[in-house]
């Protein structure tokens, strides 16, 4: 790997790492104020446990030589402990492994949408280990592991045998996380207090912006180096984000009469999800259309979820599952032969085999992800209740599980003392000025300083 390519991938790794605090801000701002720290912990905890799993045996499961040549799962011992990636042979294989750690970790972090505000933190970490091992790793092998005739390495069956097109993880990351988040939400059940209004929309928009920056590394780094493909997919990603913002707020304006900031942030993410499988296969105009369509469908899916009482708290199924499907189908129908991938959509005269290859990949992903996640969560629930108690949920998961609160509303000691002195002086003046003796109603001394120490739990 050339020095320029290594430099770009290093930059891409840094950008993708930025997605973790970005997702924490996005998700945390959308929740009630008593649940925000727990969501931060779940997102960052996903990075922690995934890194350990991936370095011990996960990279082998994903990119190792397929066991038995079947294309189902890689050899977990091939890259165990990254021990055989420590030679400076110019291939950049160690850097690639680090890049894929972040892919796996952000996939798990997205699933937290289905557990927001109601799952024990220790149970979440254990769930993460099981999910990355049993759900993510096999699917990522099917999608990311390519055959290598020179070394005789056999990769995954979806990308090599079926020949599906997925540039940067629309299946293994986004559809996978969407279906898994839905399954986890159904097993855990709805929050007892019901859905809460977003407590901090500026925080949500900051998170969406950080995710967009990270996404440029996510898609651009998948190009494998500092080349024209990286330039192309970065541009199509930006255009899809713009189309997504417009798509969602147009739907809001038509349906509800008002565009919202939350809708704009949601559309931004949906547009980026939609372009992930299609970034190298559509034209710049097509990228805008992908973003617009993906966001419009995500808006519909959010309404569908609400009507059916499904507490996928942060809409990972609608925004990542449905928008990811939209991106894959857009490649199938409207892919541009002029784009780097050279995949021409069937409506533009392309290969009719796309009509079964892409839908098969989508169907396999959804069934695998939903089914395995449902089984894992159900089994954990049977062994030991993984949901927090009613009392803890009423108190707020931040206080109950982490003994912390996101916001401290108590005034500082200096200002609190000044306020008490001012209140006391005012009360004394009023008493001295009273024309006749008798009970006097005075302001509560130090009321501001006795305010709750945290925002109201949702």
C-alpha cells in the first residue's frame, strides 16, 4: 500500500471513530434527560466490547479463509490476537483490521435503539459479545470477504457466489442493525413510562453533523486508498445527505404542515444510509435521488412503527433498515454504468439478474439479523431478566444504573449564598415597612438554591 493510501486510511479511521460520540449525541438528544448518560454508555461500551472480541477472534470470522470453503464463516484462528498482522509487509493489513473493528462496533451501537432506557448495562455488554460473534461476524463474512485466487482464500457466499452489490455495508451494517434493533425492542417490550419527547434537539443535530463527517471516512475509506473512487463516493455521500434532508422535511411539510429540526437530522442520516450500498454505483444526480427516496421511506416507516406501538426508541429499523433497503434497490433499478462500479440498473437496460441478486441479499440479511437477535435476547431473558426494574425505570436509568445525572441545575455556592442574602434583606425591608404588625408572607428563602439537583427523569 502506497504512503498516500496509508495516510488516507489513517484519516478515514479517525473520521469513523468520530461516529461514536456523534451517535451518542444523536441518540442521547432524542431521549429524555434521565436516559441520556445510559445511551452514551451503551454506545461507547459497544466500541469497548467489540474491540476485544474482534482482536481475539472476530477478524478471522469476518475476513479469514472460509471454513470448509463453504463461504459461511471465516476461520476464527487465522488472525487470532492480530499476531500475524504485525509484519510491515506493505499490505496495510493491520490498518485494515482496525478499520473493520469500527465497522463492527458502530453496527452494534446502532442496535442500542431497541434497548434505550430499559436494559441493564451489564446485560447490554454481554448481548454485544454474543451479537458481534453470532449475528454480525457471519453476515460480514458473507458481504466483505472476497475470494482471492492468488492465495486460494475463499470468501463469503453473498458477494462471491450470488454477486450482490454493496459498496460499504448497507447489508452487514445498516439493514443488520435495523432488523436487530427491531427484534431487541420486541423482546424487551415498550418503556413503561411511554415514549419521551427529545430533551435536547441541538445535541441531536450536533450528533448528526458528527456522523456525517464520520460517514465520509466510512464510505471514503472503503475505497481502499487515496484514489478517484474515494473522491467519487465522498461526493455522492454529501449529495445523498442533502437529498435526505430535503426528502424528510418535504414529507413532514406535506403530512403535518411543519418541517422540524428533528426531521432534518433524521433525513440527513437516512440519506447517508441509503447511499452506503450505492455510493459507487449511482451518478451525482442519482445520489440526491437516493437520499431523497431513502428519507421519504424512512419517514413513512417511522409512522408505521408508531401506529403499531413498537418502541424502537430511536428508529433504527426505519432509518437504517428501510433506508438501507432503499439504497440497495436503487442500485438494482437505477444504477449508472458511468459510475465507478459500472452497475447499470435494470430500468436503464442493465442485467436482469439484479432483480434476484439484490432482493435475495436483502431478504437473507433481514431474516438472519432479526431471527438470531430475537433468539439471543429471548434466551438471555429466560436465563436472567435483562430489563431494569419498574422502580429503576421510574427513577431514570441514569440515576438507577450509573448513579449520575446529565445536568446539574443547582446554583453554585457563591450565587446561592448571594441569593439567600438578597432574599433575607428583602424580607427584612418588607417587615420594617409594614404599617401594622401581623403575619407577613415572604418569599421562600434560598428557593433557587434548593432546586432539584438533576433534570426531571423521563
